[in-house]
């Protein structure tokens, strides 16, 4: 164990262990006071990974003494030590980002063909007037540092612990496939499970399917648990701010993704109920494992066209540098469980979701409809935030993380619905017919 706690030097391993245990107990006590409720051991351990400066290695169990810093450190020295640790983390993640930028053999640089002849257009375009802070001038280290060191983009200790408490009953596995559903999308969900059962699950080993219940009826929940080959988790809306309970705000989506990836040893695949895979899906999932993540592109519209200006304001960005980018889908995610994507994508996305002024600056129903061709014509909530964060991290190389055109492994089929698939699995055809007659009052 290399316990980098700043209150030990030249002490024996027993004393190191005692100090680390006491530090963990204090950390738990602070968490419990902040959250005003007990937390599970699982949530505590996951939060501790992010925030406690104790790291375990084989050296703890050797006979060697552990070299640590001086017990008499001043406040200034402690701050300097923390900043050095933070900068080391920035260096580590920057190196990983640069390595991936250099290793991806294909993928496009995001450059729109047209110039922005109309300042208010939603079409992807190159600005005529130079932007004040172009993405091309931001180094990889500058981009990483902004996203992982600012409290504006990182969840607090208690926020993260609350999110991770969702995983208490989810078994850890190599791959986590996750989805969410409310009662009004249940027929889409049945069609999704038909696709997963027939195309995806037979090819997977060591996976867990998780479904977050956003408001299924008791009957829907019962038939799903009996037939889905999945773990169903009730989303705990009461643990979060009121805006999270508004399903149309989609703040719940980054929350379930951050929770789910904590149980994935290798890969998280999150999908809306409209996602359908074909038999080549493993090719795309392997690519996500290799490069950290993969995204699906929506052609023809810039994401600023579908994002309110208030979100740009929250993230201290002008719209100008982002007008070249087409939109990425938010409802299909393939993410490897590594520190770069977790800390520089999922954490900023989660933080935005937890802040109403970021994710849901305007909840009027009409902002969800994208009918005009004007800039900021509508808002895509979680999808808007995902697009902005991806561009902030990857810059003009963002589209290197888009599924290549020759990977025809996934589609979005919102009209593909099945009213009986799970019911027939549970009750059989005759049982389903009798159930239908019973509920129709005949």
C-alpha cells in the first residue's frame, strides 16, 4: 500500500494502516452528515476511489517501511501537495488522450463545408468571423484540465455517493448493458428485449443487463422481471432535486450511466429502448474498448442548433467554435471503464444533469420541438450536454470517436414496437390472449 496521506513519514506499515483506517472512518462520517442518511458500503467504496488519497499496492504487505510525507506539513504545504497530485492526474489523463488521438487510424476531423453566411442558422458551418477562443488553440492538457479540476464540471463527494448508491443491487461484470424505461415506452422496450435476446445476449459472456424503472406499471414491472434476463432497479427520484423527476428533462440519464459504469469491469453499453443491434455489434463494442468510447452521428444539423444558449453560458463557452459540429446521439453510448472517459466525460455530464440551470434551463414543452432552421431552435437536454462536453474534450478531432461509416451495427428504430413479446414469454400465446381479454373487460 502506498498511502499518500500527508500525515506519515518513516512509520511502520501498522501505523500507516491505522492512519488510513481512521481517515476512511472520518470520510464516511463526513459523507453521512452531508447526505443526512446512511450510505451503503458499495457507494462509500466507489466514492472513496475518487476522493481518498489512499492507494493500495503490494508494498503494504511487504516488510518495507512506507515512505510518506512529513506529519508537520503546514497548510500551504498541504495545498501544494494536493495541487501537485491534481496536476499529476491531469498529466496522466492528457497522456492517455494524446495516445488515443495518435492511435485512431480513421475518423474525420470536424470541418463543416459551408461558411456561416447566416448568423442564426442551425446548419453546420464554418464561422466567417474568427472565434474568440477557437478549439484549435486549446491544447489537450488545457482541455483535460478544465474538465477534471473545476467544481463546475465535477460532482461533489456526496453527489457522487448518492449516484453510486443506485448500484447496490447490481452485480459487477465484464460488460454492463443498461437501459431505462417508463410505462409509455413499454412496447418499444419489449421490441428492444426481443432484439437483445435474439441478437446480442447469445454472443455475450460475463455480462449483466440492468433496466432502470422510471415509472413502469406494476404489471409491466412484473412481466419484465420474469422474462428480461436482467436486473430491474427502481430509480430513486426522491434522492435528487425536483428537476430530475421531470422525465422530459432527461437528467436521470447521465445519472444511470455514471452509476452503471461503476459495475462494469470493462465496458458499459447504454441504450434507449429504440436502439436495435445487428449481428456485427461486437465489432463496434471492441472499438469502444480500444479507444475509450464510440458515438453515433446525426447528419445534417449542428448541435448548437438543438441546444439552448443558456447551456453554453453555464459552461462558459461562446457558440462560435462549436458550429462546425454535427449532432451526436445521446441515447446510445459505448464507454470503456477508464479514468479519462469517466472523469472528463461522464463526470461533467453528471454534474450538468444535477444542475437544473445547465441541463434544464427552460422546461417549456415547445423547446423540445426542432422545426425551424434557426440557431438554438430547440433543446436536447442530455444530448446537448453530451455534445458540448465531447467537443470540449476532443476538440476538432471529436468525430474520430464516431462509429465509422462501414460499421452498420446499430440503428435507431422508434417505430419498432411489440405489444406482447415479454407477455408471451411469461404466459404463452394462449395466456397472453386470455390476459388481453381480461383487461379489455370481455
